[in-house]
C-alpha cells in the first residue's frame, strides 16, 4: 500500500503577509505523514525589481523574464524567500531542505518558444527527476522547492510554480498516494471573485471547461485549474484549492 504524500503549492499574497504565511506554515506543520512544499514568489520579484529600477512586463498575467529579471528571480525566489521558508519550517520542529529545479537536476525544462511572444528566460517543464526527493521524503526531510527549472544547456529558467507542483505530484504519485493542494489568498474557486463566501465546493472538469468558454474562470485561476485537472488525469489522488488546508474547492473528473 502506498504511503500518503501531501504536496502544497504556496504563492501569491499568502507569502507576502506575515499573518497568512504563519497560518500556512502552522497548517503545514499539522499535516500528517510525508509532505513537500513548492512556492512561487511573484510579489517579491515585483517588489525587488521596483527597488532596483528593473522594468517588469506582464502579458495576460504571465511574466516576461529578461536576464535582469532572472537575476532578481534567483536572488529572491531561490535565495531569501526559499531559505526563509526553510528556516521557519525548521523552527516549527520539522526538518526542511531548500532546493530549486537546478539542484540535483530535479526539474528539466526548455526555454519557451519565442513565437508569438518572447517570454525571455521562461522554462516549460520537460521532465522531473524525483529519485533524490524520495530519499529526502522517506527520511522525513521536507523539500522546499522554488519555481526555477534548468534547461539542457544548464540555464536556470523562471517556471510557473503551479506547473512545477503538478509535474512533481504526477511523478511522485508513482510511489505515493499524492494529495495536491494549491494554497493561495482566496478560500477556493469563487462564483463571484468579489465575494469570498461564494465558494464552489466541488468543481468538475466539464464545469471548468464551460467556465473557461464563458470566461467566468480566467486569468490567475487558469494555471491552477489546468494543472490541477491534469494532475488528476495522470495519477494524483486528490486536488484542492483554497486558503485553508482540507477546506476549499475540490476538483474531480466527471
């Protein structure tokens, strides 16, 4: 029988607020069994780019990553933010190790095609190697993985953290019963984005497709939901979204 593994992807405003970050980490500490944390860092990257007078460009919510932007991504996401999360997890009595996709060749990618838009140093995932992660996980060491991948040319590339969480979950599901939780600053998928009480408790794949077509589901939710349903289709046992673990929107394939 496979052991349970919980993969939590944290991002957005959750990481930018001490209160919400503390809530996340305290809930993370209460998760029973084996676990892994994946994080983005968009808000931190934007703030540091502003301080350094480096231009930030976004198209449809996706970052254009220049070489200067990539330096900031490495400095913030793989550096200060990652190590701060590791330190705070250790403080709560667990043992964590901070990694990016280039460490141990965990996440291999290619630079995104420049047609029709050149996103710069942005990577799309080709393959994930979980052999080392399984060693850490089985020794109850928690991998904390930032949203950076590595190309065949050994370039470090900015990569969507939702995608990284999904791809890792799919590969790890070959050994574990994986639950994937997208932890962000809303209580779940909302019927009305301005009303936090309008939670959709269960969302089917067909309803998601309808929502995309009608554009009632769009922008920042799309990567989470696309990756969430892809994970379910490829072996992940459970996918949820929200700002409280074990509560929010549960996805299912109908």
